[in-house]
């Protein structure tokens, strides 16, 4: 199986002719200039949090000499519309032949597109949001475990030595499952 051989060789990029173990490749290497990576996240053009993510992705693509397809969405009328547009973009990229994809999974609406990419054998990794929802469909996640982060924050505040917090507020600054999970766990820890 070609896919298995390429996984074993760590998907070699030309001009490399050896796998990670120092032996000859059993999978043909890929010309770096032909690699296309897509990115779809819920970060809007107006959201400063995502500026660093976009800048790093663009710099990484430039440094590696690969083609990156990664655009930011405008503000939408509702989160549901944004998530539907994300799903459409994810499907379009996977069906259009990207070599890999990174996505955020802020809502279940996006998950069907991620599943479809897996069926097309496109490697997908998640960033920022969606670890719990997408774990069986992605190859890797970069981000925090929302439940644990919220719980640990609440526990830390409630157990402060000099001034333990008796009542706390968790601001859901975004309408994602991640923010909801973080706040629920924060409340559980405070209780």
C-alpha cells in the first residue's frame, strides 16, 4: 500500500532520499514546490488573536517553499453561517486536491466536512478548537484541552492561599463549543 509506505518514510520531500531511519526510501519523494496545504479556521479578519496564526502560517509556507491556501472570513450574520462557510471551504479544498489541511472545529457543523476529508485520505489536523469533537478524524491537534483548562483555572482561583475566590465569572467571548466547555468546567471547579 503506497500510503503505508509513505507514512513509514515520513512523507519524504525531495531532494531527500533517506527515510527517518537512514535507509533508502520505499516511497517516492514529493517535490516541495508541488505541496499544497489548506487552512480553514473560525478566526475572522477583524480578530487580532488570529493575526499571529496567519502570519506564522504564511511565513512557514514561504520558508518551506510550499503553496498555502489560507484565507480569513469576514464577519458573518451568525456563527452558524460562518460554520457553514467553513464547511464548504474545507470540502472544496479536500476535493480540490490539497495534500493536507489544518482546521479549527468550533462547532459540529464543521465536523462533517472534516469526516469527508478523512474519507478522501487527506490528512487533517485541528488547531485551537475541536480536540474532543474531531479526535477520531484528525491526525493531530494543536491547542489546549478546554475542559481541563477551565477546570484548572477555576480550581486555582478557588484555592488561592490568601484570598480564595468564592464566586467567579467566565466570559464566553466567542460562540464556540470550546469556550462553552471551558466555562462549564470553570463553574464545576468553582463549585
